[in-house]
């Protein structure tokens, strides 16, 4: 590839990362980072950041909500809009370093053809719901939805979707426990207090 063709590719490529040096430098300056990201991504919310040394491929099919930080070493890799449903990261999602998100995977159904020549399965979108937390070094695979306020433990490989308010971890990730809502806490407290009162009443009766 000639120098002018390469420069044109770097300038027009639907991607961001260290492999696109013509625009990567902009990520080191907040105003320039926001200018680049608001023009590249389908949506880039207020107070969000895309840090240097993170990668995004097919930015026009990636939606990032408000107050989201894409940290160094992270990969957001999807297909162009006409090939798949893309990646959606809702508001207030917390992500550690080196989080990988993919919406397509290699075909590997045939043993008579090298995997590199088998193409890809159909793209399936990934959604990270509002307020979830994805631990460092986690991998989110095609078709996964992470529920609201869900926590994904560091180093997890998430192969299926999880509902709201739960903690998941492992390879493959499985649910560890649910996160109780704040509306349930007063009920638990009230039940404990009732048990103490009942115990006191029984003791009083036993002494009578």
C-alpha cells in the first residue's frame, strides 16, 4: 500500500486505535478525543472517554452512553451496520482495562477446511445495560446482554446473557449470587427486629 493510500485509509477508517496513528494521537487530549469519538461512533455520550491504546473496529456500529470510560487494552470489535447489530454500552457502565467485546466469531464446523478459511458466524449484538460493571480482562462474546447493575468478575469469559442485579464470574461465566435491591433491605431489618421482639415476649411469658 502506497503512502497516500495508507494515509487515506488512516483518515477514513471506521476504527480507532494504536494501529491508526493518524488519529490515535488525538486520544491523548480530551477535547480532541471527544471530537474524534463523536464523529466516529454512532453515539458517544456526555462525560465519556476513550483512552489511548484502546481499540474499536466498525465504530459506526458502536453506541456508547454517558459516563463510560473505555480503558487501555480494551477491544470493541463488531461488524459494519449492514452486517450486524453492533455493540451498545448504556449509561454509567464501568469497565476495567483489557475488556474485549466481540459480536462475531469464526466458523469451525468443518475439519476438512482450515478455520482461517471458514469465514464467520452471523454477527450477534452485545448490550451492556445501564450501571453494570465489567471487571478487567473479561471477554464478552457474541449475542450476550449483561443486565442492569450486573457485576462481571475480572477475567471472566461471558458466553450467555445474564439478568439484572447479579454477580457473575468464571470461564464460562456463571451466576455467583444476586444483588438484593435497596427496597428489600428495610424488610429484612424489620423481620430481624420482629424476631428480637418475639423472643423478648416469649422470655417474658416464660418468666411469668
